[in-house]
C-alpha cells in the first residue's frame, strides 16, 4: 500500500476514535440510527420478482426473475440488499446495495454495485404516498447515465419496481418488475 493510502487510513482511524473517545473516561453510547430508517423498513425481508428488461443500448429485451434479500445492517444505520437475477440467454446478475438516511442532506441515499462492473449513487427525499423514487447517476463500462429507480407499494407484501435511464436527452424505461414478499 502506498504512503498516502496508509495516511488516509490513519486519518479515518483518528477521526473514528475522536467520535468514540469519551471526554470523562466513561464509555460513550453508540449513536442511534436516524428515525427515518423506519420509513424504508418496508423493503426488509425476502422478495421474489418477475419482470422484463426493455431493449436498449445496454442490451436486448429479456424476461427476468430476481431474488432479493434485504436486512438492517451496521447497527440499523444502513439497510443492505443482495439481488440475484437471471434472464434467458444472459449471464446471471448479482448486485448489492446499501441505503441510509443522511440527516444533513435530508435524503435517503443508496449506493449500488454489481457483478457487471456497474455502480451508482442515488438519493430520494422519501415516500410520496405509496411511491419512493431514487434519482442520480449510474456508471458502467466507462459510461455515465442519469437514472431513476421507482418503487411503488401495491400491498403489504407486494411492490412494483421501475428502472429508468436518460439516453440522448430522453428518459426511457430500462426495466420493470413486480415483487412479492415471501
């Protein structure tokens, strides 16, 4: 590891210890997760999804099946999801995300990475009725694209997911699926 990498890790460790160092010699209680995290608890659990990817510059049209495992993580400060999917004539798909609430931004933030080398950071102000929309930028194969992920509750254990991207100045549907909680 290079010296700047070691210095960066040292700085993170010092900052972490500064937050944890008690002023009076007593052990400080860990910070509690933001209350807003309860708003996305709906997603926690095991989901099965079926849907379709639309033909786009990113690939051919295909029917999809997806299994999703979502849980609270890191003392409830984050929500972690593992998504595994398949489509005929395409390689298996796997992605992971972490979501949290950033009190400074007053936004939910989601970070994504997948087995195709794609990654994104998107955010949402929260639910509007039964819909929560995350928007931001996604990156894959040297390309950057504005994206939206729209989740709509359709019952206690059912939701619809719509994935959209902006290509050549126009928004298009990249995929849609219906998910059921097991």
